[in-house]
């Protein structure tokens, strides 16, 4: 993979990290919950689950960016 493609992937992951961070802020600020009518979990449980999912995405994207940065430096 060439350097430009690696940089594009890095930028794509960075945008997704920002989106996940914005979603965490949105969930906490507006306490927005979407669940099935028969879902018995509390709103807090659903929000916490969604926040944790976005944190895992941030962790995964951060690791990917780190690996891409290494490959980009090696390609220079």
C-alpha cells in the first residue's frame, strides 16, 4: 500500500474517532435512548452500553492509527 493510501486510511479513522467522541457527548448531554418497547433495561443502562461501545471504537481506531503512523514513517 502506498503512503497516500495509508494517510487516507489514517484520516478516515481520525474522522471516525471524532464522530464517536461526539456521540458520547450527545448521549450524555441529551440522554438520548433508542430501545425496543419491550426492553426492560433502564435508560442509564442503555446509555452506558452505547458509551462503552463508542469508547471501544475509539480504542480500536486509535490502535489502527498508531499502526498506520508506523507504516507511514517506514514508507518515507
